């Protein structure tokens, strides 16, 4: 009888079955287990009933909201002054450079003469687009930097209030500061123009929410 001759061999064949069933199942984590508050357990596609080992849970245990380094950042509803400065300046410079490049292309097309080679026309278009685009981008970026700085300052002076007053005051201040080197009259006109444009943007927000709700929601998210 082989089982009586080699009892140790029988034990060796049964040990792997025990190690695969009991310890593995004891270390497994059920995917249907309720996660803690503020977190969710990501469950990728897999055969039904398959459980993850405990060591894998950290890979699939995800938060339901952005995690913040400091506790007070959770309750912040607006961007910081540094984020405002970076966002407004970058977006405005990009918009100014793009619009300036289009204006430069139009100028290059208007200055083109008959009989010119394609190489000369392309060279003129690139030069005009680059020079006008840089000029427009710098102007837009400076105005946006002044706007972001004054808006953050006004909001800080009003104990964190965030409403249309900050926007209008920032627009008027940015326009006045941008033209301060041109004299008092130009500064006043630019300040009034900046305040009016900012107020028009605030007043047009309800209409944007009505006729373009998706675009309005995206703008609110960026803010």
C-alpha cells in the first residue's frame, strides 16, 4: 500500500491546498465591503466573487473629494491670490498672443504685393504674427496681472467677500493703473472703461447661464 509506505508524501500533497484556501481567504478583502466616510473602493472589471488581498486595498481605496495638505484648504471656495495671478495672467497672455497673431496675419496679407515669391510672403506673415502677437500678449498679460492683484486685495480688505463689487473695483483699478503713465485724464478714462467692461461681464453672467448653461458651469468651475 503506497499510502502506508509514504505517509509524508501524502501530507506534502495536502499542505498546499490548506495554504491556498485558509490564509489567502483570511487576508482577502471583499469588494462589497462598505468603505469609510469620504472614501470609495474602486472595483475594476474582474470575475464575480473574486476578492482582493489586503495588501492591494491601498491601491483601490480612493477619496471621493480632493485631498488637501492643510485642513483649512477644504473650506476654501476661491483661488488664492497666487493662483489668481497665475491663472489670469497665463490665460490673458495666451488670448492676446493668439489674437495678435491673427491681426499680424491680416496685416501681412494686406501688405503683400503682386509678383512676390511665396517665401517672401511666408516670411512677412511670420514676422508680423510674431511681433504683433508678442505685443498683444504682453498688454493683455499686464492688464490681467493688475486685475488679479487688485481683485485679491479688495477681497482681502472686505474680509473674504466674493461678489460683483470685487470684479468692478478690480476692472476700474486695473484700467487706471495701466494708463497711469499717460496722465490723469487717460487714467480716468481707462478706469471708467475697465469698470464698465467688468460690470458688463458680471451683468451678462445670468444670460450666459440661461442660454449656455454648460459654458457657464465651466467658467464657474475655473473660477
